[in-house]
C-alpha cells in the first residue's frame, strides 16, 4: 500500500545557517529526484544533494559540531565549463549523472557513502539530449545525443571508478535514421528492444539486439510508421 500526499520534512534542530546550513537546492530549480544507497537525492544546477541515510525527509546534520557518517551529502560537480546536471541513473559502481556535455560518477572508495568519502569524478564528455532519459539495458547504459543533424544512440559500459568507460555508437551503421528531436525513449529488456519516437509524429524507430554472455552477437535497426500520430510510448 502507499499514500499520496504532502511529505513531512524534518526541521533543523541544531546549529544555524553557518554551522548547519540548508541544502543548496533552497530557492532553486530541482531537475530530478532519485534514490541512491538508501538516501533521497536531488539534482540542482551543478550540485548533487543526498538526504541523511535512512531518513529521506531530513537534509540537516545531526550535530553542529561534527559531521557524522549518516549526515546529508551536498557535493558539487566541478568542471571547466558550465555544468547543469539533468538526470541520473544508478549502477553497481556508483551514480552516473548526466549533464548536456559531460557525464559524472558519484562514488566512494570505502564500503559506505558518507560526506567524507563521497566523490564526484568526470568520466566522459559526450553530448546528451535532456529531452530523453538514459536507460539501462541490463548491464549497460544507453542515451541519445541530438547535437548534430541526426540523432545518435550511444551505449556506455565498463564504468569504473578509475579511468573512462567504454562507449559505442550503435547508430554508426544507420547514421541518418534517427531525427535529432526525439523526446520519447523506452525499452524492453525482456525482448531486447529499444523504441524511439518524437511526440506528434507517426514514426517509431527501434533497435533490436541479442547478447550471448558479454558479447553483442547481433543487432538491427527498424522503423514503423503508424496511421496516427504518437503521443507517448511505454513498455
């Protein structure tokens, strides 16, 4: 069972704006919410904000004198260019966070994620279209780039704390197939198929793949045209 309603947020009980400040999303626009390692998280501009461990509604420290392991995390993704974090997806290595021009990894080198051990590393600098959300294909992450004349579909795998991940452009065999204004993407991991579309049009683009172990044995692109325009797709 579940309850729909206004959530009850915890108040600050110790300290002041200097020793126990409000989270950095205060009076700013939040671009996405998510759960990561039993913490409620928000993306806001170039900051990643996580609540206290096991307390999703508490974004304040327990003590104004010391920082505890379960205290909230508010960390900035630093870069040499403007960074607006758009969306995030969880992996076994950490939290992969997407900006429009680069990707970051929120991770820790220890067993637990704490304010002292949390790190944000820049893992790649590929362009990403914020109109669609990245998806998990089981063991890899896929996303769409719409910076060029045509859309491109990338697949990211082998994500590590040290070093850059491996990246494959799956649209290399059909470079002019996808339009650059796609805003709907959904997948079926059971059927190994990814669907793309632009709302208000009648075309559906699909990518079908077949894996044997860790190897991509076969894949193919296809296109369907429906008799009516599409509002949304989901599997």
